C-alpha cells in the first residue's frame, strides 16, 4: 500500500488503499434477471451497473437525470454499449424518484418484475458487500477513512471493522447532515442493528458536490488525486492531523474509491449527486 507523505501529518501515518467500491456495492445486488437504477449523465454507478449486467447476463435500465443529449458522452456511451437501456426523467420527477408514485410508474413501464436499485447503489446488500473491505486490509491500522456520497460504503466498512477500530467518512456534499441518519438506516436494514464506531465529518465539502477552492485545487495538483471524492477526504485527513484530531502514532487507512485507471476529468464531471439529493 502506498503511503501519503505530507509534513502536516506529523507522526500520523496515512496509507492509501485503492478500492473500487462499485463492484462491492453490486456484489450482492446481482441476483436479479432485470435491474433498474438511477444516475446523472456522468455517473460511474450507471456505468458499473451496465458493465455488471453485461458480464452476468442481466437486463439493465438506466434512468438518467435530465434530458437526453446526443451524441452520448463517454460514460453513457459505454453503458449503452454494454446493453443498458437508457431512459430519462426530468429534474422535478428525478427528485421524487424514491417515492412510490414514481416507482410505480417505472414498474408500469418496465415491468413489475424489475428490481430497483437506488442512485449510488447504497442499500442493505451494498452494505454487506462493503463490510468485506476491512478484512482485506493487509496492514495494521487504527482508523479507516472514506469519502461519503450516499453512505453505503461507510455503513459497510464500520460494520466490518474489528473491535477497537473506527471509521471516519468525509461528506462530499454541502448540507449533508442527513448522512448520519442514512448510515444508521442502512446498517439497520442490512444487520438489524447499528454500530457506534463511525462518524461523518461535514467540514470538507469545499462548497458542495463537484465544487472546489484554490486550496483544494492546489492539493489535487500536488498529489494528482481525483477531485470530487478522494481529494476532499485526503485534505480532511491532513488538516485534522495538523489540528491534533488524531493521536500521534495513529495509523490511518484512506480508501481511494473508484477505478485507478479512470481519468480525473471523467471522474470529476457532475453525476447524479450534484443536486445534493442522493436518493
């Protein structure tokens, strides 16, 4: 594992664990013949579901926020090439996608047998998949950190931690106080209980989803990391270490989500979360 070296860390050590959390979230969600999910025009979740559907012979439908624009951007083109059927919801309807009214309309159009996966893929099955991550960490550690969009990855990591370890998530959305309730809800749905070994930090969103500041831009340029999720988490870790939030000698594993080969400019494009409505 690569170690992050920054003078602001002092005696805190930070190790980078590259892990594409999309397959983890999907692992236990693929037991369906037909699957429908939601995302923005540049959603890595949409692409991941389409690719999984192609591999496993699952019919997939992607409900995209907004209007169709042709030619398709590379993310949606890839999804379509994998066999995903793309359909679109106007922004007002998309904000209500979690309501029974909208879901009933989708089932009426696409069939009552279609399984509906939430935007970002965070549900009880996703939590169980992400709970396997701590068991794969090859070094000793005290804290596991991850970026937080919908809460599924953090909920699972915390559930899978050994005794005495803790998880810290960094919200990438502005006004994300709802995430604490979301993480707890996801844990209850997955395991019938919650854990007290986790927290969500709300202080490093840099203005909101896909927003940045000169300080964050400089950090991204220095470490050449993805800017929407990963940079905010790593900047937060360094800043908290500088402020003494971690005891000297603390070993932190920072989960670098997404595919390492994905270009930063693609990862940083707006997705379904740029509305700040992760449902």
